[in-house]
């Protein structure tokens, strides 16, 4: 494994295969990295770009000391181009695909090859995807295109068929916990974060570096507990805690984050109900989880998971977020005393 990939957590066989393709002259002009969000696809795509553009590869390692590696480390390499959704956009738009087409036609500035990384390729607008297809169909020998996506089926089939797919898997909990401890995280915190990460090292690293991650999760779970303990008529005011009247985009983001946290909690309830409590992720909430598992049957738990997923889909479909949240809290089970 090359030094460019040395700090990566998990999926070592996948990472090794990707680097060997390039170093042994068996590389493809386009790759599609598939795997769960925050499993490390973007990180590996950039580290692959560092390796591909390094002129001093020695014993299978990017040197890490040359001008090219230094520019890569500063995210300032003239031959590494990252295309992803802009902050104000929900999709990768045509103008960005046109930029990819332009980059593909020019010679590298500094290295022997140039690398174009397209993050979340499933977000390509239809016109943008069709334009990108033309670029991939007529590859230049000095160009590598690396796309990432959470699911291959979300990528235009004609693009997918012209890429070499590389699948990333969720990483073992213990591997993530060990890596966090090596980074200086306390053992108990590392264990909890690793379990909550659902096999996603990127999420785990961000959570360990930013205490607000777990604090926000706790707030969202406290709200869910309040919803479940209230009669339905008293639940609607609780939605205020998820709403920012001055920023609709922030409201959608907050709600989507909260609802994803709720789904993870309901998943733990289902696991306990099935008699597999050793697989609970949110071990810090085990008492609440067990209490819910005792109250509800499997169909009710699955119903809560599905209903919360529908609420997230409503947010993605631009449904009024307040209405999406109110509909959800009214449909969740009732734990209020009789």
C-alpha cells in the first residue's frame, strides 16, 4: 500500500487494488467509487490523485516531498480538479460538466496526467450527465476521471458502463475504534463513536474532532423522547426546535439530520426487539431503546422507520419542511401514560 493511502481506515484491499492498477499500468481512464456516505470515497479519490500526479513514485509510494505532493497536500495542485455540488445547488449543473469537458481537452500543467474528481456523481443533472458521458467516451490518455456515489444504480447507466467500479464496504466497528484511539480519542468515546458511525470512518473522525456532533445527536434524541412521551395533540409545538424561520435551507438540513438520527435509534429498537442487543449502536441510550422494544411489536417499529424515511424523502422533494415534520411526529407511536 502506498504512503498516500497509509492513514486510511479500512477497505485496505480495495485501496491496494486501486493503487496497483495505476502503478502497474493497468489503470482505467475512469473509475466509479461506490460505497456508503462518509466511508472514505472522496478521501481515496484525492489520495489516488496525489499518487497519479507524483513524478517521484518510489517502491510503490508517492514521495510526499516533491512539489507535486506538496501542492496536493495544500489542495492547490493545478492538475487535480474537484467537481462537486456548489453550496447553493442541489445538483451538479451543466456549467460544471462543461468545465470538466474543457479540462479534459487541455494538457496537464505540471504532471504527466491530470485527475478530475467528481463527488456524488448521482447529483449530476440529466443534461450535465449526458455531457459528462461524451467526455468519458472520448478519454485523453493523460486524463483520469474518478467519480464517487453512494449507489451505482443512481449513476446514469451509460456512464457507469464506461467506468471501472470499485466498491467500498462499511468498516468493522473495532477497526474504527482502534484508529480513533490511535488518534488520541478516549477509549470509551472511541467505542461509542465507532458504534454510531455505522462503519463510516469519515463520520467517526468528524464526530471525534467536533464535540458538537454528539451534542446535536443528544438534542435530537431528547426531542424524539419528548415526542413519544406526549399525546399527539401536544406534539406539534415540539417541531419549533427543528425550525429556523429565517433560513429554510438550514431548517431542511437540521430536520434531515434529526430524522436520520431518529432512524438510527429506531433501528436499535428493532435490533433489541429481535433479541440481538449486542448489535445496538447507541449504547449510551440502551435503557430507552429497551423500553421502546418492550412496548412495540416489530411491525410498529418498522412502521416508524419507514415513516421517518418518508419524511426525509419529503424534505428532498421540497415539501414544506414544517408540514413534513408535523406529519411525522403525529404518526409516531404514543408512549404517553394512559
